[in-house]
């Protein structure tokens, strides 16, 4: 199954990829070092590969000095590396794919302390999600807007490609539903997932207090049912 995912993702993300060996990064980032132990800590397989994965992340930081490092990058890197692990060029394939996944959500990463792009990105994405929910359920959209819940989950999920929401196996399944050839398609898939995430929880959202809603939503729900809902809505 993992090899099937690897083949699909490479077909979508690595079409213009040139095989190269990844150099050993000469920089050090304390946050990256800390996050190596925080990312999928219950998956023993990663223990022997943390140096290799850290080098991929550090290469990304070195190549993109203006882009602030965020913990979500580790979740993406770990997941990609695990799926590509049987490849002789897994390091470089992971790095290239990481760039492809970050491209559609790059505005959510601040470039400097006064960068207002993340806020604009979150606001615009929230509007799109609410509009799409409104088409399905006006009352649900209104309730979400009143409680201002959507931005919280965009901030929580987008920077990690939702890798911090589920365990590794579920994250791979979600990545497979989100990954596409074009950045716009990837972003649309992420928005579609968020729409289906809230639609899946509509009864709870409509009948509970804010505190109850937030508690239930933070459990992330049944991913399999959300993925099925995504496929159903896409057919329409």
C-alpha cells in the first residue's frame, strides 16, 4: 500500500523533478532539533531516521531563508519521507515534494514580524470555506461565522497539511486525498476537506455550546467518514 501511495504522489508532485543527492546541511536550527522528537513520537520507525529527516528540513530552511520555520513542516517531511522510504533518492524526493506542498499555503507562513499575508490568507480562506458551507447548509455557515471557529482550525491544520491532526496512517490517507499536480488543486482540496470536516460535525455544531463544540472538534472526528463525504461532494 505504501508503495502505491509513493507512486501516486511522485506522479503528481515530481513530474519536473531532477534526481540529485541531498547535501549535508551546514546550518543548525534549535526548533528543528526539538521538533524531531515531537513529531509522531509513538512511531518507533522514525527513531533511526531522525538525522536524515532533520537534514531534509534544514536543507529546506537553507534554501528558503526568508521563510520562517514552523513545526508543521516536520509533519509534512516525516510523512513524505515515510512514504518514499523505499526509494534510493528519498531525501531529495521528500525535499522537492515538501516545496510542492508548501507552495499553495505559503502565505500562511510569516516572512517577518510585520507580515500581514498570513492574516489575509486566513481571512480569505475562511470566507471561501463559509461560502461553500453556506451552499450546503445556511444555518451551519451562520453558526460557524458567529462563533468564528473556522480560522482557528485553519491556523491549526494548514501549516502542517493537517499532519498534526491524526496518526501517521490516517495522515497518509488524508495526504493522498489532498495531493494534486497543481498548487491551486491542492489548496482547493484542503478547503474541500475543511468544508466536509464541518459538515460532518453539523449536528454537534448546531446543538451544542461553544465550549462543547470546540472540545468535540478538537477530537478531529472520524476521518474515514470525512473522506467518504469528500468523495461524495466532489461527484456532485
